[in-house]
C-alpha cells in the first residue's frame, strides 16, 4: 500500500516545468538512471505484480466489448498512380451479350470494381445500361464461380492442362486438324474471330461451331433472302414517324436496344407534336415494346406472317392479300403516308419469311437507307447456329470428334431437345470446357477451366453498328481464370501469350496514327473511333417472298395451342441463373421473380379451367414437362409462352432447380415454338413469387394518361382529375429553403418499364436480395420499384409503368411518426434515414402512403458475408443491419460527393453534376434529378410541363418526386374502332 | 324499475355472514385450504404456454422479426393487435376500482381486487408487445427520454412516444392502487399465517400495518387520491393508444372517432374479461356468497351499454367513410366488408354488435353460463376489432401496387397464446397467494358493520 501511495502522485498529477533543467531535475538524467528506475519498478513484490497484472488483464478484457475486424495494414511498396483512397476511378470497357457489345464505364474503388455505368461515347449505350450490364458485377463476385482448373473433378494446375492440350494438338496436327472441334457462343470479338480463323487456316481439318440458344439464325436467313447476303440491319428509330413491330421486342432486347429506346422516347414529348411518333405492335407475348405501343394487336406468332403479308400487300410489296383486317389496313395506310419515315421491324424469333417480308415492306416504303441501314454483320460468322450444332452433334455421334473445346456457353443445358448434345458428347475423346461456373456442361467434360469474367479480361467487342471497343480488365482474375484468347493461344502453341498481348497485337496495325497513343485513347474512350461499319447499299428485293410454310403445314390437332419460347427477361438464356439480383428482379410485365411459368391468356386459362399457380403438363412433339400457370393479361389466346433459361440443374446455390426447363421442349426446327401444344392439369399447385399482387388502379388517378388530341385540347389534363391542396394550406410554416432543393421528375411517357433502374439502384445502394420465400411474403427490398398497372380489357389491356422511388415528401408522413427521430428532414429537402438510430417500429413504413420504405425483417445483408461478395458492396453506402428500415435516398452519397467537389471549387453544384443511379441507367432518360432552387435546371424545366403531377398529391404530402403524365398517340382511325369495341 | 327490483332482491353479499366468516372464507383459500387440483392443472397449462412463448421470443430475438408474418404493406400484425387487446382488457380493473369507488358503487367491492389484478397482468402482457415487435428490441430504451451522450431525445410528435408514457403511467398507478388496497389484507394474512416463512413474507409486504385509526385514516386518504389519479387514466390510456392509429394517414386509421370508441371498446372488452374470470372463479371457490348475481347483472348491463357505444362507433365509422367522399376511405370500408378479410369484419359485427343484444333479456343477465359465453364471444370480438383495424387498413391502402396480404406464422400464434398462458399463470399465482377478494372491504358490507353508524360516517369523510 505504501508503495502505491508513492507511485500514484507521480502518475496522476501533471508535472509542470519551466526549463529543461528543471524537468531533468538535479543532475543529468542518464540512461543508467532510467534503467535504475525500471529496476525499481520491477522490484514490486510478487503480490503487487500479480495485482497489476490482474488489473491490466481486466482492462484489456474491456476493450473486447466491440468486435474489431482483423485488418492487416500493408503499405504500398509502390504507390499506384491515380489511386486516392475513397476516390473511385472509372474505366471504360464493354460487355458482350450474344456477340453484341454495350459500352460501360465501370467504377473502381481501390482496385475493385463496384458499379457499372453506361459509356456515353459508346453507340449502343449512350450512357445508359440494361439490367444485365448492371448485374454483371454480381456475376464477377458470385461465390459459386468455378475457382480452379479441374480434370474429372480433381484440381489440376495450368501446366498440366497445357500438356494435356499439347498431346491432343499433336494428335490433331498429324491429321491436319481432323477431329479437333471448337464450340463457341456467337463470336463478336474481332480478335477472337481472327484467332479462330488463323487456327482453322493452320489446321484445315479443324472445325469451329457456334451455338447459343438465343441466336439470330432467322435474322440472317431473312436478310439473305431479301438482300442476297446476311446483313446487319440498323434501326434508326429517331428518323421513324411510324413504327410497326412484328413480334419484335426491339425496346427491350436485341442489338442496340438501348439506343432504340433513347431514340424512341426522345420522340414522345407531347409538346413536340410534329416529332411525336406512333408505334404499332403485333405480338403474342406481352412485352416491353407492346406496353409502349399506341396500338397493340395480340396475334399468335404463327399468324404474324399472314398479317405481315397482308400489310405487304397493302403497301405494294407483294400481292394483295384477301380480306385484310381493319388493323392491317389502318397500319398500312399510316405506313404509306410516311414513306421513308416509317419502319417495320420483325422480331428475331420470327421465321425468315417474316424477316424478308419486313425488309420488303421497308423497301417498298423507301425506308431502306433512311430508317433502316444495312451494314456488314457484326458477328464474325453468321452461319446457321442450329445447323452448326447439329453438324457437331452428328460428328460427335459418329465418333469423328477427338477433341472438343467448348469456349463459354452451356450447350448441354441450352441445346434443343431433339439435338442430343449431352449424349453425343460422351463419345468425344477429350472434352474441355471453359466456363465461369461448374455447370451442366462441365459435368460432362474432362477438363474444366475457369473462365475469366469480362471485367477480369482483355478482349474486344463490336457494338451493333460495328464500332469496336477494347474490353479492359478492372481487376486481375480472382480465380486465375482464363480467357478464350488464352486457350486459343495455347492451341497455337503460344501458351505464354496473355490476352493483353493478343488483343494489342490484333489492333497494332489497325489503329491509325501512333499506336501507343491511339491504344490509350481507345482504352480511355471505350470505343475505337472510326470502326463503325459503313452502310452498304444493296439491291433491295422489293416484293414479298412467296408464301411457303403457312399453307403447307396442316392444321394441328384440335384444342392444341401454340407454344412460344423466349429468352427469359431477367436471367436471359440461363447464364444469369445464379445472379441473385437478376433472379429477384421482377420480370418487366409479369412481375414474377425467381421462376418462370407458362403464360396463358385469361380467356384460354378460363377455357382450360386453370388459375394462377396450377401446375400443368405441357406436351409438345412427344415430349413433356411440367410448369406452373401464370395468367398474363394481353397474352394472345390459344397460345402459351414459356421462357427458357430456367430449370438449371447445376447453376450454383441460387439458380439450381428452380423453374421449368423449356429447352426440354424446344426443337431445332422451330426454336421459337410452334403449334401443337397440349396442356393438361395435374391438380397440383406451385407457388410463384410476384412483387405486385394487384394489377389495376381501382379507379385511382395514379398513372394519368391522355391522347395527344386530349393533351392539346387540355394540356393540364393531369390536374383536372384530382384536386390538390394549396401548398400554403397548412398550419405550420413551410420548411425554410436552403441553398439546394433536390427533386426528381419521372416521365411516364418515356419509361418503358425495362427495370434497368431497379438493378442500378440495387447495385449502387447495397440493397440485398431476399430470396423467393421472402419475396412472396412481401418483403422484397428494392428501393425503387416499377409499378405496372393494366387498364381496359384483360384480353388486350393498356399497360402502364410507374417507377416508384421515395417521393421525398416535403410534408412526410413517415417523419412524424418515428418515435426516435430516425427519419428526419434534411435542409435540402431529403427525407433522411438514420440507420443507427432506427429501432424498427415500422410505423414509418405503415404510414408511408407510397409504401416505398423497406424493412430488414432478417439480417438480409449477410448475403454480403461471402469473402468475394464483400468486395461487391459500394463503400460509400452503409450496409444495413437487421431490424432497420431503409429507403431511397436520392443517392445521397452522390449528392454529397458533388457538393464537396463544388465546395472545394467555391461554386454551386452545377445542373447535371449529380446523377442518381436510376437516372444514369435509364435508356429512355425518363428520370431527371436536380435542384429546384436552380431555375435553369432540367428538373425545374421538366416540372414546368403542364403534364407534371404529384402522385397522391391530394394527401398534402407535397412529394419532391413528381411524374409527367402519359400521352399516347393513337391512330384516329383505329381509336374509333377500338373504343367501339371496348 | 327492474333495476330496483333486482337490487332489492339480490344483495351484494349473501345474508348470514359475519366479520369472522368473511375473513375466514377468503383467507382460508390462501392460508389453510389445500391447493385444489384444478389450480395445479390451470397453472400448469398457463405455465406451459408461457414456456412456449419464451421459446417463440427466443427465436424472435435470435433470428429477427421476420419469423412473424409482418411484411411490407402490413408492418404491424399480431403484436399490435394483441397489444391493444390486452391494454383494453386492462381497463376494467381500474374502472371498477377507481371510478366505481368515486361513484360509491359498493357492489364493486367483491370484484375490484381480482379485477385490478387482471388489469395489472393484462397490462404486463400488453407491455411485452411493443418491445417484442421492434426490429431491434435491445434498443427499446431509446423511446425513453433519458440524458445520453448522443444528446438525443425521443421524437415527441410520434404517438408511440405518448404511448410509452401513457402505458407506463397506467401500469405504475394500477400497481400502486392494487398494492395499497392490498396492505390491510396482507396484514390480516400475516396475522393469521401459521408458517414462519408466510409470516415473514406477508409481514414485509404489509409494511407494518397495525390497523390503528391513524393507519386507516392515511389509508383511506391515499386510496381516494389514487382513485382520483387513476380515473382520468382510464380515459387517457386508450385515447393515447388510439392515437397510434388516428395520427396515421392510412385510411381506416385516420379518424377522429377513435379515442371515444376505443375507450368504450376497452371498457367493453375489460368487463367481458372480468366476467370471463369471475364466473368460473366464484363457482370453483364457492364464492357465490360474495360475487352474487347482482354483480353479474350489473356487469352485464355495463357490457350492454358499452357494447351499444361501440356499435355506434362502428356505424359512424362506416357512415363517415361514405360521407367523406374520399375514394380511399370508401374502398377501405368496402374492402373490410367484402375483401379477403371479410370473415374478420363480419365476425366482429356478430360478436360485438349482435351478441350483446341478448343482454336485454333478464333471464340471460341472470344466467352465469349464458353470461360467460357472451363474455367469451365479446373477448373474441374485441380481438377481431383490433385485427380489422390494424390489418385490413394496412393491407390495402393507397397504391394498389403495394397491396398485400398478412398471414400470421406459428410464432405469432405461439406468442399470442403464450401471453394468454402467462396471464393465466400469473392469475393462478395471484389467487393462490393473495386474497382475491378484498377482506376488509367485504367486512364493511356485513350487517355487523352497520351497527356503528358513527364509524361509517367517519369513513365517508
């Protein structure tokens, strides 16, 4: 105790000193002295030592109250250029899907890619993205990606693979390549194409096959029929006054669809009457394009040819058909009065004669060269993929294939039911699969090589118009994945060559000027200037091809339906089956998640006594599968649609064994389906998860719409429907306006309902996906959802889309009721959510009239726990805990970043400097965000539109997000007939 | 007329009782009679259900609120339904004790003790729910205004904060009221107990009560004051609870009629629960002498009166949704009647409006079994009322795109049934260890008490 007392004052009381001498005390302090002091301290007796030890131990224990992550701090040995911690960098690259590229700018935080944006310089993007490219990052970090080279499921090293391939190659070389087959997906990469062609030159006996289920065989065949050679047809939607879509979903998929959307919606501004276009859609399955159409005619895919023929006859591109329908007559009249300014588009799924008919009509109307440009095809080869696959399977079956190298794709799953790919594959001596996942195909292969994701690899790709982009990696391959370039290099005995060298070497003599600077410019811009294909003037064959199939094929058995196979709107051909974001993304029209279903018209379902979720047996051409029923308003009668891509058996933790495999019914001769489907009820049911259970507006003025005539008569039609209280009609003083007042305006007339914004929001804001069970319990987390309403008859309803982010009400009902002040109003008008303060009463969610608040019922963010998934999270946005409410913030992290930048430069934030994630993704430019305090801002100009209205404004919430009402442009001739019908 | 005849012919205590017999009869249940078998069975069931509830709560805390059926449009489900239901039940006790005391309704004497206990236990159940239903229940104390380093207070505009105060005040005053009323009886038990432990425990609880004139004087004063404080609370608590809904913007919630009709509904439900408990209790413990037909009839009349008020409330609510002209209000009412939850609405109408009409008949008012069945039905009806208000308002509000359905999960049910079990278990403990009828107040009803008019006068001062 005595010693304690002596020690204590020394430690507790600060010592004051006036000079160094005084500090040192009498005499100089030497090392020896301090050593002596230490010795004194060490001279504590045993009891005291233990006492101190005990106290230190207990105090150390206190620090364990918060769990600190283990973080190794390793300084840079060499500081990388341009990396400032906390500041993201953007790199241009491109994503290819079925051979066509979309240019991207990918955000990189400290070397890890976190978000994809569109590249404004890229012709297929113009700054916008679709849902697939937004979700590409999820695929990169997918924990189920294959991570090592395997031989018969055993891990092997790259050299082992090389020696295996060398043996096979030697053998092939002795036979001049006979027996060596390479199967790829559609190849749009010029470098890869050149590599393949070089290999074929080297080994003339080797074969290159292409196959992917959503191929463009019919497009090339149709173009060949019309133009004499397969050509790319580029749509110039911006030049078209009248558009007829023949079962074409050109606003949602296909080459250049983002650009088409931009051009389409730019011509639907009601104040610009002269430029306002008109869209007719003829389709069997309700699509995004059909939902945008001014007139939509449900027609079985089979009957589209007859319709096209009658239109062709009426516009003078063939013999006049007997008794064309009123619709065809009206369309033809409209097309004829817009010669050179109209456009007829045939869907990729339509058979070659329809493609040719569309070209013939366009030619007859003088549209070719105006609204329709022909160029060289973008894919390196345009041979019929189904023939190519058939040939491969035939060779395999005959035992002619010694080595098969599958570069990407999943043919075992995607091959048509009557092409026994998996069976024939077993007869191949050496089977090599390059793929991002251990999938159905790798299960049948000897070797599996993990494929590098496009964000990990060097490559190149062409946009729909031929513009080439260099695909540059954002990150080194996470699992030492290989690119197809590297595999092909290995086949050419150059295994040491990297993709980077290969791609550079290809472009070395093709870039103009100094190569290094041109290369750097190409990487920077994301496009290689001047690589777009030049238009090809071709002799156009103006008359319709003779009718063939329709007359020849006998009518099928009575009571049979037509079946239609289409790629899934969110997981495409199944390649995104393990992508949680895309699985949970509601399908644009049906709002289904996590499943596909056989879609039937309401009348057909009624006739067959089926309701939603009934499991039915689909029998078609001697094969059968089971699938649940989804009644889809607007679907054509006596037909069914089943999206392919589901039913994967080896996709990963998320995508395996969900949905029904449409590939088990698809046949090679009619890949888009045909008549002859029999549906029988099994009596069982299967629950489907949808994010929207109620489809009609119940007479409420939610989406307000009018025709162009009505708009001209009464521009303020959107305000006549509901009386909105004056903004000063309140007892409280209004909120003081600060320097900025953030607001958003959403143009419902532009929105196509494509859902790209939903995934963009999810990627930007670390929104977890919750799984099918939670979706069906109504717990989907999307901060931004796209509501879909039908109006009119369920047989052919008008479809309305309404994106719904937080309304950021100035008079917010949610703020009032939070007991702990976890949701508060910011000075700039944002309705802020303080996650740390939230205790989770959910009162705010209840009291939100728009129901845009989302609650973490479980700890959903554990989805980010996998090591690779942690890299996916945007570091600028909090990852939320369970029990916490969350909602749209107008991307407050982007607002703050721009404000900091502006403050540093001592200026206001400029209009357009802040772009929310949804706005950035939107191809239609439907969403505009900005500052209300800036009278010149785009959002102020947009809100000045007479069609601008507040959703549920009559409640006095004064939302900052407002909508521009829909304005349609129906053909007066048809509108009269339709109103009579309804 | 009939009232007077009833009260004339049926006394509040059967003739023949003396001070001693009253004390004996009530205290023997606690002190000397064997614990009856039904007690063991009843308590056992209650306790088992309580354990089930604890399990459900354990799962809830471990996994999150997702184990319940709540979802995006319906953010409040069983938890809030049950909260309001239990709070409502907790109204009768204080009403009987405080308001009827102030109104000098001496028939309240034999039922006030267990009605108060019922109140207390019901409020305890109710108090569980607001904490359980939080997304992060461990932060529930953030709703309290306490000085903290974050310098943060609750958000005073939120009715949930008002709720915290209303319910905690009510629970505190109810507890005090009940305990103060118990003190003289605890002293009686202390004096009559044979076992040492019982003597010590009751002795401590009796807080040194000796029954001196000074004690009685202070006691009467305190009790009267507490009654005065408790009386406005009877009205305020459920008014504030109703604010949880009226302050909201949701059609079906945003309504000025809620405060009065919630209070009436609470009294209605509370009396139904008192009857539900009193009728079996009096026959099991042979207390027909103390809880007489007169009590049952009086309570039946209160049930009828409040039932009519509640029915009027429903009618006005329906009328106003039409009269408002608001399409959302109109749809809400129509949806309640014909939407997917129509059985709840029509069940509610049947239970709460049709059933009490039987109470117009004296024969039914005088039949303990009939009354008991009606009381049970009213209990169910009051639960349905809260279900209809909470769930059917939320599940279809303004935007049809966000409409959804609410289905309770097994954990919802386990928690709900568990609180009933917990309530039953607490009640069985109460009747086993404390006098369920006020001994000293019953003694004032015995003819002996009237022999000394001077005493009676003094008491009334």
